[in-house]
C-alpha cells in the first residue's frame, strides 16, 4: 500500500513539474513591444520575429541591458543598432520607427 501511494505521489509530482515547465517554456513574452509609446518617435520592437531567427533569449536578455532599450542613445549605440550592424540587418530609421498609417479620408 505504501509503495503504491509513494509511486502515485512521485508520478503526480513529476507530471506537475512537466506541465509547469512546458507552460513556462511557452511564454516568450509579447509578440510586439512599443518603446517610447507616448513619445514623438515610438520604436516598434518585433519580439516574436527576433525569437524566430537565430537569436536566443540570452543574446539580448543577458548580453544587453534590455531595461535601457527605451533609452534612445543606448538603443542607437550599444543596443539595437550595434546588433543590427553586426548581424547585417537594416539600420534604417524606418526599421524601428515605422511611419504612422493615416486613414484614407472618405472611405
């Protein structure tokens, strides 16, 4: 009897860790992040797009100070722009700062 209770408890614990680990692995943050949303030139960071390429979470979250990414000077120097240059990605302003889409009048 003790053996079956112990096995059931071990199975339940193992199953719980497996489910919790899977749920945590699935949460990769928001698909898109807008930095400086209230400012004149907000930057759009396509978080999901960066995850789908060759980058790992540690490439940014451990190698860079992601809390500084909303700081314009940091993003334009050590952060976003330097990484884009290193990886051969576009450094055009419109890559991060897309123009606002204007509604067509009369539609």
